[in-house]
């Protein structure tokens, strides 16, 4: 009961959450009065997935040469082409 009360007061105090992630990327989440914190976190998670920020952070953890990136993209294109050609047959 106490935990639920704390969540409600937290949501009442906050009106907007802005989270900065490297460079100029920013996620804005509007919070309505009395909205549950779990629902707000779910919105945040959805926006992070939708904007592919987690993928970008993982890719930038280490430097990848352009030739390696091109090779990877080429292999991916060959793989998808094989799958599409099997579906057509």
C-alpha cells in the first residue's frame, strides 16, 4: 500500500521526463496526472526500441572498419535474397 502511494506522489510531481542519450538524441515522455509509474516505464521502453537507440549504442561500443561493415551488409543481402527466392519457388 505504501509503495503504491509513493508511486502516485512521484507521478504527480513529475509532468515531463526528458532523457538525454549521447549527442542530440532525446526521448520525451508526457506523464498525465496520477498515471502509474509502470505505464510510464513501458512507454519509455517502447520509445527506446522504436528509435533503435540501444542498437546504436551497442554498435558504437567498438570501431568497425568500413570494409568489414560492407562485407557484413553484403552477406546479409545474400542471405535475404536466398530466403526470398526460396519463398517464390
